[in-house]
């Protein structure tokens, strides 16, 4: 995983490579990066999936234990991450051949940017049970909010940067607290999976992998919908189909409907490596909701 965050920008070289070579490079890159996951602290069985019913936690579910535990739910700030962009209905072709026939994605709305550290800090002030000192092994690993100095001290990093080191459970709780939800993988790819002319685009903060972290669809207003150099959680991140005896590594692009789309392959492979309790440096999220009928 850390290899995905630390390698130099591969974009210019990728632009001239054949699809098969891209898949082989994808396999080598991801195997190197994801091998570190085996060394992580164990996560409880309940944290290993991404499905199941969920109820947003009440603001005062846990009794305050100190002055900074008093819930503050004012959340007065306005953030681009909380402004929803309408995404019209459109045809969608699954990335993997085992994903079923082409379908139509219903209209929905998605946040214009990933949730920021300032947004998440406001959430922590309102919901003490999601602060770092309250995190449970069932809902997050030890790295949860590890870039915060303490429960409500975000440290010196910019508050306008995307929040990271948050588990899928915490991301889903944040969106639920706003009356929203995480986007599905299909919705995210519909809105941000346009990789045309993306190869070669680098981002030092993303370790050269910004080209794989999405680009707004051509029919959406790019000025209002943007990526910020982080991978992003989706509600069904672990839903990619996997044929018997197949994998999403080492040249397995033969199963793809778009064998030259190296960026999409990286996204799907990255998601398939995740567990819901993981908290990673370059993994954030944004919220979404159904389009009002």
C-alpha cells in the first residue's frame, strides 16, 4: 500500500506502453504495495466487510469524560466537500467482464470534493464516539486519525486538505450524520472515472498516482467536481467480481472491458485490497445521495 503512495510519477512512460505491458506493471506495482497489508495489526471479523445495516450514532451516545468531550454540533462552516453536484443518468459499462451487462446509472448527487480535515474535525466535535481515543478495534485499526495530535487537535497539516487515516466505518458515519451516504463504486466511476488524457498527470502529494485517482466525466462541470490526490472509499468497495482462479493482479487485464485503462485497473485493484477498518495515509472519501424524485 505504501508503495502506491511513494513511487515516482509513472505517467509519461505509461503513455507509450502497450496495454499488456501496462497490466504487467500494474501487477508488479500493486503486489509490492499491497504486500504490506499482511503486516497490519489484525482487525476483527466484523470489520472485514463493507455491507450490512447501519444507523447513524446519536450525538451523545457516550457520556462526556472531559471538557473537550462536550458535543458541539454547530458545524457552521460551508465546504466544497458538502456541496453536492448533480450527476445525470447515463449508460455505464462495468470495468470487469464478470460485472454483468452494460446498465444505466440512475441520476444522483455527489460532493464536489473529498471531505476535508476541517469538515471531519467538526464531525468529531459533534460525535465524541468517533474521536481517536474512542476508536474501537472493530471499527478501525490503530492508524485511525494518526495525523491528529489528539482527539480535537488536527496538528499542523492544512485543515483544507482531504481527511485521511479514516476507516470505511468512520467515513460512512460522517456521511450519515449529514443525511448522506458514500457513493457506490459505479456512481463514483460514473462521475469521476474519466481517464481520457489523464496519463502523465502527476501529483507530488499523491506520489505520482494522481492520474489513477479520477477525473470528472466529460459531461460534468469540472470546476465544481474535483479530485484532491487521494484514493476514495465507496460504499461497496469490495464488490468487484472475481472469476474462479482469477485475480486483479499480474496481467489479469484480459478480464477487463477496457484493457488499456490502466488507471481504472489500479482503482479497482486498490479497492479490492481494502478492509473496512483500514486507515491509510492517501485514502479519503466524499459523500453522495440519491437524486430527489
